[in-house]
C-alpha cells in the first residue's frame, strides 16, 4: 500500500542553517498494516510523514501509494489517497460549523456538488450511530458548533472524518501529544478501533514509546533521517521499552537521550 524508497530531504541547503532531515529513509507497508513511528527530536519522523503527504517535494527517492507513483504530485493531488490527523486539535475541523456539517463535508470530499438540501435525515441517523460508537456523548450534540468541543472530542471527530471515506493511507502525526494522558488514551483507543473496523493502512508518529509498542503491528525507529529499526510480528508483541533502547544503542552506536520519550 505504501512504498517509500530512499527518501532524501535537506532544508536550507548551502546555508548556515542547512539541515539534512531525510537521508535515505525507506519503508514498505502492506495493506492493513498499522505502523508506529518513534525516534528522538530531529530524527525525521514528521518530515517522513510530510514527505508522504506531499507537503513539499523530496530531493530524491520515490513514493508509491497503492501502486500509484505520487512522487511528483503536489499535496492537493495526493489528498484523495490520504486521511490525516494533526497534533493540533484545532486543525482538521471547521470550528464555526456544526458536528453534522463537518461530517457531511468529509463524506462529500472529492465528490461533485449538487443543489440538493445539505444533510438528509438518513445521513444524520448514520452520523448519530457512528458517533455513538465513540462513547463521548457527541451523538446527542450533532448541531453543536465544533469550536465548543474539548481537544479530545475534536481529535476523535477529526479521526472519524479522516476515516469516513476509507483512505488508502491514514497519517497520524503525534495526534495525542497535545492531550492530557486520560484523553490521549481514549483517543488512541478510538484510533485503534477505527483502523481495525475499516481495515486501514496507517502510520502513527508518536513521542511515547509505550504507545508505539502497544499499538499497531509494526514499529519503526528513525535516527538522523533514516529508518534504523523495523520490528513486526511476534518480535513486536514481546517488545519492552528496555528492549527498544538496547536495540537502538546496538544499531546506532549511541544512547537514546530523549528523556520525554523514555519517561513517557
């Protein structure tokens, strides 16, 4: 479903601020794989996700999504293949619109518009039933403005909107980082449920090692713009944070020094 091969990206080349963000990053994901991405600050995690999304062009390498080479396509041309949830809960929804209106927008994404009445009774019933699955009480607030929701409720709604049309690839960029631990755990539970329910292929960047281990069926660790660990199957199921740190040290030759990720 995803083939990212030898991706290279350098920001501000030839200047004092030159930064090599991707240095040959490679990853293949089969349909239905849920891959968590971990690494220290500046390891290239978010840059890798943004490269796949087409936020800016890569300097080298290739990106294929479901057999389609999207390497040269701009961000808006790749959007039909992707669902995305960002770190900021304010991104991904229209704050001044109602919950049902936001869901209707997501449902109509990429489709031709008509002059029919905005949201049908059948659609509202469908949205009610879908939101009830989240167990956040949103099913009884369909006409509430999204701007009045909490950060966790907005992220849960954004997740539902991002998965409504079953994208080829779901990209989650530290989407629980801005939430308190209890809310983050609930959003992760919803994330896992939606991915399994729709059989989605997903990549989740996280700063939390425990979450990277507990969720998904594949884990990659990045360092200096490269994928240095790629763990799946039974090996991932039995993985501990201590195992992950030892593997990092063995492969990179250095200690993992990001306290935030270790302590989380």
